């Protein structure tokens, strides 16, 4: 029991903010199975160039990273924190959790901890600037004059989709 708790503390404490890692398992038709390092995406064919309109697949991920979840002011329907609104409060926590998606052609459903990307363009007040901390945005590497980096965070989510590519 103590070892399990120690392992959990080390895993959660070792999650670097802005990165997500884990394992991905995909089972689909024609009957295939694959296990790999975590591959970001909602569906098994997340790349539009590899999209399979008639594909049937179950994607299961076990992901670890930092969760950031703005909780909207439910009494103000038009105040969306993802589109520049102010949240009621923001939940921040290291997290390990599942992500499961099921795809039937253009229909799909998912549940669990999905990822979202944060770039420098999201700093504006009409996006995430009202609720994200400056340290949560990607920091440019001034020595290499590199910009355009991306941070990735987790958020709990569930959805039913009629079409996966719209």
C-alpha cells in the first residue's frame, strides 16, 4: 500500500506542466490492435489525411499531465471562458486519468481527460488571457529566438458527435 501511494505521489509530482504523456491503445475494424506511446487526438484517425470515414474504432488512453479546467459561470450562458469570458473559478491539478473514444464513421463519442493546446496567441483577453497564468503559456526560447512553442494540458470532457470533421 505504501509503495502504491509513493508511486502515485512520484507520478503526479513528476508531471511537467505543459506536457502530457501516457499510453494509447486502439482497437478497430478491420480487426487490428495497437499499443503505443500516447498520441494526442480525440479519435484513432485524428490526422485529416488519415481520416477513415467508414472507420470503426475504440481508442483508450491513459494520460498524465496537468489539468486546467475553467468552470464557467453557469448562470451567465453567454460567458464562455474558452472565448474570452471570465470563469467562476479555475481548477488546476496534476492528473492521471483515462480517455476513451468510440468512433463509427462520422459518429463518435468520447469521455475522459482530453488535451488542449496553448500557444502564444491564446494570451489575448478574447481567448484564455483572463484566466490562465502567464507561467502556463509557452515561454519563448530567447537564446534560440524560437517562438511558436506549444503547451498541452488536460481537461475533463465528454461529448457525443454527429460528425467528427466539421
